[in-house]
C-alpha cells in the first residue's frame, strides 16, 4: 500500500530470531510529497508499541529516511507492523492507522 504523502519502502528485520534475542527493526520511508515533509513512524509487535525513538525527520522530496527501534523476541512467531505519518494542518495526519502501513513476519 502507498500512502498519500509517504510510502514504506522496506521493513528490515532478521529472517529468524531466538526467544529472548534483541530484534533490531529498520523501517525505510519514502517522501512522496513535492517538497520537504516531516515524517515519523510507529509500529506494533504482539501488542508492544514501537516508537522508533519518538522522533520525526524532515525528509526532502523524493528522499528515503530510515527509522530504528528494537524489541525482545518472544517464544513464538511475530508480525511486525509499521505505520508512517506526515505532519500537516498542525497535526500528525491519520489515514487509517497512518499514511502508509506495512508488516513483515518473523
């Protein structure tokens, strides 16, 4: 799925992880807007919210920005969800869960 102003290009996680292992997550987001755009990412893993540092980046038009977070792998397979958000009209814009969404299974 592609959002109105952002597109999640890729979620990078290991193909497998052992229970108790730290799993690093990288989400790459493309700015689809014609100018600079303030973008942030949130996520979820089995009910655990990922904040990706709680930061936003001002991303130039047509550029890709990476966002990073991590979680501890439980003793079962998980689905890692990510949502990208853009700033507009003095608020983070909500289109569904975010402007764009994606997931990957571990």
